[in-house]
C-alpha cells in the first residue's frame, strides 16, 4: 500500500513541468529566506539594546546611549532602527555628550542572524542628528583619525554640526550635513571621510584622507560648486616641543584661475604665502593669516593688472562670494585688501586699492581708493553692501580729491566757460554690482572748503530719477557736462 502511494507521488512529480518545478523551488527558498531574515524579530530586545551599544563602542570607539525604542526592518537589507539616542565621546576617563541622534540605523550581516549573540555590524547610519563640535571633541577626533578606524562605514544624513567654543557657549558656525561617510580603506591604508553639505550658506563637497603610512600626512579637497571654487590641500604634521605644527600647500582653482600657496598652522593660527599664482593668466601674489579662535582673516592681494569691471562680473570669484551671501554670517569676520597696480580698459582711473571688511554679517568698503595719475583719487566712506529688491547693492559716500583741475576738466571734456575752481567732489552713490545700474543721489562741488550751491544739481538728478545710463566714457562725459551747467 505504501509503495503504491510513493509511486503515485513520484508519478505526480514527473508530470510537473520543469518550469513549475523551478517555480515551486524558488518560492520555497524565498519563504525560507524571509523566515531566516525575520529571526531578529524574536530577539530579546532588552538585552539587544546593551549588546548593540557594546559592539558600537568596541568597533567604532563611540559610547552610545541607545533607547529602548528599537524596531527591526529587512529592506533594503536587515537593520535595527533606534530612535532618541545620545552619543558620548570618552577620553582620559572623561565622558562628554557629543550629539543627539534622532535615528540610528544599525545594518547587520545576514550571515549571523541565527543567533542574537553572533550578530555582526556592517555599517551604522546616524540620521536627523545634532552634533556639538567644540575644543574637547575636536581633540578627540584628531586622535581618533590618527590611528586606524573601522572598515565598517559610519554614515551621517540630514544632520547639523554646531561649532562651539564649549558646550555652554553659543554656536560660532553651523554646518548642515546632507551625507557624510567615513571608513578605513584597507588597500591604501588610509582613513577616509567624504561629505556633502552646506557651510556659511554655501553648498560644499569634501573628500578627505589620512595616510597612515606617513605620520600626520593629510590630503583633502573642498569644492564649492555654486561659487565655482575648488580647494586642494596637502598637510603634514610636525611635533615641536609641546605643540603640533602643520605645514602644507594649497591650490585654489576658480574660473580658469589658480592660486598656489604654502602655509603653516600653529595653535589655531594659519599663515600663508602664494607662489606661481595667476588670475585669468595674469600674475598675482597674496599673503595673510587666518585665526580660527575666534575666526578672523587678514588677507592681502597684489595684482599686476586687472579689469576693474571683470572683478564684479558673474562667474568671477568676488562676485560669487558676494552673491552667495556668505558674508551675512555673523561669525564670518575678516579683512581683505586688493592692490591693483594697473587698471586695464579703464579711461578714468589707473590703479586701485580695495579694502573690504567682513564684520558681523556686514560687508564694508570704507577706505577703498581709485586713483588717477592725471587728476587725483576717489575714496569711499560710510559704505556698505546691502540687499535691495533681491539685488546686492553697494551703498556708499565718496569723495573725489582733485589735485590737477586742468587735467580733470580735460578728462571729462568740460568746456572752459563751465569750469570753476574746485578741489573736491562729494557723491552719494548706489551701485548694483550685478548690472550696469548706477544711481547718484548727491553731487556736491567745493573749492578750498567752500561749497557751490547744489540746488539745481538736485533738481537735475531728480528729473533723471537719479539713474545714470552709462554705457561708455562718452555717456559719462555728457553727464558731467550737464552737472557743471547746473553749478552756480
């Protein structure tokens, strides 16, 4: 009887097509697979909480206080999701809170699911987190990346980093992290960190690596795509008595230009000097310092020659920096001076010196000078870059000191019957840095401390809506002629 039943079963199996056999087999394997990867749902989550925290500390050297809000997911690969966690850094028997992690996703190997104690971590992901990077945590990560880190990735998404002096001090800067990955590259013996985010209102992309074969050797690239800037660094660390000194070189690329510089970093102070640098194939030299505590830069630039109008045109570095609104950040402070020894394509001024001050979210151009060898200089004061109707507008007062009246009148082709003794002209100007638009609200002429009446000039400026449509030097000459007609 049993033999008959077996024969019937065998006969039935022979009658099933090959396709159906594979289909049944596949469904069976799929069922077994899903059953296998579902095993963690039967874990003891109370003990799992402690096990995961211990494994993270052993593998990543972080002390994580995991909550009991643990859930298990199987797609896209098996992982535990834990909400409302805290991250601590431990160094020299001192534990400091470094971050609050809204979500931690701990991805585990599918090969080790059969037993809770045997699970292996593949990578961890911190999401919707807030980190406080201060002096203590900076020292921790300096030591952390000095030695080999885990080959298993740490990923951070949709998070923020607050740069602080200490935990009780307000944020000096805030970085937004869209995506960050760090891991150890076994083949190259390097610690690697890649990040995409935003700093000072400007998107950035960082690629960083620490070569463990050479003590203290760092390479990293920072790209700011919106302002067309790429910065490459090579940094070497030296031990000098009780301090560390960093020496390296940097290459800054933007719009077909390249600035190379050598620098030193000692105790939060960076000093640098350029070599073999050029902007639009024209030689340039620069030097300066950057203090990181508190943040302040003092940079001096010397250019052999430059087109004044190109400096503020779209796709040029200064224009990109202004339009990115990076200067609006209260902690982006410093001084930038630019000496241009020869102004090209300019029929009024021969050389210039720009003094640009970044101060508590303001951009100030006071003491900027444009000079003519023939008639004198123009200096800006009470100047500030403001946002007006979503445009970056330089609002300033200016004084033109006239050393040679004859050359001044000849330059602007003022007829002799309109000429008057003068040594100073006072102006109030608004200049849109992204267009040809120029507005003059005040034009006052004086000689030896005596002001000519400007009543008729004010009427004239009002009639033209204070707007100068100047496309060339002839339009400017025409404007000056009309002004001097109104002087009484």
